[in-house]
C-alpha cells in the first residue's frame, strides 16, 4: 500500500511520479493506493497517474485499487481512469475486495 496526502500538483509531481515508479517495481500482485487524504490532484498529476496505470496494469500485471474521497474519485472518472482502476471509498472496502479476489 502506498499513501498520498495533501495536494498533488506541480509543486510535488516529481515526488508523486517517483513514488508511483517505486511501487511499480514491486512484484506483480495487488496494490492499494490510499489517496483518502488527497485534497486536490492537478491535470498534470492525473496524466502521470494514467501513465503509471498503463504500465502497472499492462506491463507489470498489477491490479490497482484506489481509495479516495469523492472529489478525487470524480477527477479520476472524468479522465476515464475509473475504467482502468478500481475506486473504493475506504481502506476497509479496498482490503475486502483484494482479499475476496485473492481467495
């Protein structure tokens, strides 16, 4: 699991990209990205996230779940990323889904 918080924008998008690249190097499996404490995600950060999802799901065979609040979920939906990643409103929901798929 990888946690993010605050705003993800031009001021820290390099760190965001680096964190995503680091988790993408993990063995294939299921990854939960906890974005519940993210208040804002910029368009450029969404593009970075889309690139990460393409690599993680296609090249690395990782299944990715995101926990986030409604405004962040809406941003992901508007960009069509909800078709690539599973979105959950809580960590408990994401963990339950991961557990169910692993069983």
